[in-house]
């Protein structure tokens, strides 16, 4: 008996145990998490594209006293600033009271999500219907986008330089859009194809109309009517699509999932489920003695390229500008900075257990996930955070009572993925991936757990304040 007891005590002392947030937290803490999730759901609905996420994030930041920053501006300790990069990526920072050379605490999430972008000459008519041609953005499973209600978001820049904002399909009274799928009655051949081939990219055409222009039955009269309506509403002509960024996303609002309302189903959890807690942490923790920065990057889903992606020199420019303004050496600032690359990970899914390695895969509702390395085929393309940095972060999170778990993306040979981590780490900044586990990542409707979201928020706060 004594031996059994001591074995139990010893295993409690020696074993690493991964437990659900529900086992570790009391009812009041769970209520707080569910409460926090309401703000997140509102953010999701307001921010389906990177442009909308920038706008909504600025709105929240301004309400907390953040002011716009322009390159060359002087900054002061205690100041709260945001830099709006072309309306598509956002840098928020608060200047701490300690020396900038102690480093910046950086949280970097992305606000773009997989979707369908309109081509530059998108509009055509065929056999009684008008359509938009699309080119998908990011990694999607194409079969998931057919036969489901879709919304259109984006901007059209006219030749005179004016910009038209488009958002159709989000209000109850709005029409929605659609991609045709094959009926099962005629699907015998198509059903034999692999999932990745059954719906090729050039079939992802958006159904946008079927009524001809009044009194005209001519060729292209439906296309004409579509353009007529667009001209009436937005004052555009067909060539204005040439300078537009229009994006098709699911016409779906964030919804609680489950009888217990413990989960949220929504479009774009990847990566707003990390962007929102990183943003709310910098808003809450602005009084930290450290200088804090929250990066909400664009273009992660296509490789972080371009002037709004994480590879843009703007990130270095901002650190240089802060350093000049505060009399610091930017190389020292970077060497002492710490970064959380805030991105999602794949939650273990018992329905697809064969692609996960259970001992090292994050579990739903077991807390925020710390991912030491990403990449594929032998860690190719990974940041692979140092044991020293993880050791420090582990202490920070545990001292703050954050429930966290280590995680890896699926089985070694099954695939893989990357994040913005390596683009920050290559500037000599300690960086590790931290984020929320997601079910059905990159699907039009992804699922996350409210308690994981809240632990992510608490992790970002602990990081800002430690
Ligand atoms: Mn992501
Ligand atoms: Mn992604």
C-alpha cells in the first residue's frame, strides 16, 4: 500500500501531464473565458478580410487612447501608437518606461485568411447565368467552397483615384453568392476522383446573376444587367475591376457550437483567434514597463511576401525609428527583444486520428499551444525556438497560471506548415510560435474552443507584463 502511494506521489511529481482547462480552472474562470469570447465573436464578424481587421483593430485601439504614428515621428515613454500600413497590416506599439535597449515584447499574428479572390477580368455570362472568375488565396480544400452561401468583400479603386468599399452578403437583407456543384445523380465519374481533383480551381466561379437587362434578350444581356446594377450601386464600369481587390468569403457569422456553447464556429479563426487576443493584450497591458509591439500582418497565407507581409522591411524600419527617437542602438534592441509568433495549430481530431501523433499534438480545450518548431520534411523552413527561450516562457506562463501545452503539426511525414516566426527570428529576435488549436483549419467554417482562446489572451498578457 505504501509503495502504491509513493508511486502515485512520485508519478504526480515526475510525469508531465496534459490536462484540460476545464480540469484546471474553476467555474468563475470558465465564465470569464466565455465572456471574453463574445468580444472575439464580434471582432470576427466585423473583420473578415485583412482590410476590415485593420479597420476594426484601429477602432478598438483608438477607443483605448492609441494615436496614429507616421515614420519620423518622435515617440515618448507611456505613448500608445499604431501604424497603419496601406490599410492591410497594422503595427501597434506602446513605449515602456525602461530602456528600449532592454528589448521589445512583440506579438505577431496575421489577419489574412484563405479565400477566393476575384480575377482582374472576372465578369462573364454563360448559358443563362453570370459569374465571377476567381483565383484562390492560400491553402484551401476546393471542394469545401461549393454549394454554400458566400459574401463579397473588398475595394474597387476607380481611375479618378476614389475608392469604393464593397461588402455584400453579411446583412440579413443582402443577397449572397454561390458556387455550383454537381448533383449526385450525375456525379458517378466525379465521385471517383481524389478530393483534390474533383473541383479544379477554374470551376470556382461565383454565381452572381441570371436576369437579363430589361427588354434585351441579346448575348451578354445578363452580364449587362449585372454591370448595370453594379454601376447603379457603385458607379463602376467593367474596367474598374482591373484595379480592384475583391474577395469571396463564407457568408457566415461566428456562432457558438455545441449544446454547451463551449466552441465557436467561424470563418477565419486562422489567424484572428490569435490576432484578437494579441491585440486585446497590448490594449490591456499598455502600462507595462517594457515597450510592446503587436503586429497584425497580411499575406501570411501566401508566404508573407509583399509590402504588407511579415517579410517587409517596414518591421525593421519601425524598430529603427523607435531606436532613433529614444536614443537606442537598434541592433541591441533586436538582440534583446522577444517575440511570440501568434498563429494557430491543428488540434487533435479523433475523426482523422491517423495524421496526428497523439503524444505531441495539441488537444482541444487543453490550453494555449507552444510550438517549438514547424516546417516539414525534417523541420525544413523552421525557426525552431531555443530551449532557453522556451524555458523562460514556460516560467512566465506558469507563474501567471496560464494553461498551456506543447504541440506539433501532425505526424512527421504527413505534411507540415510554416508561420511568420522565421521572418522575425532572422532579425536576431528570440521567437517561438504560440497560438490556439483549431479543428478543420482553413475550412470555410473552422472551430476553436473558448477556453483555449482565453488562455491565449492570458499568455499574451503574461508575456507583455513579465
Ligand atoms: Mn495561420
Ligand atoms: Mn493558415
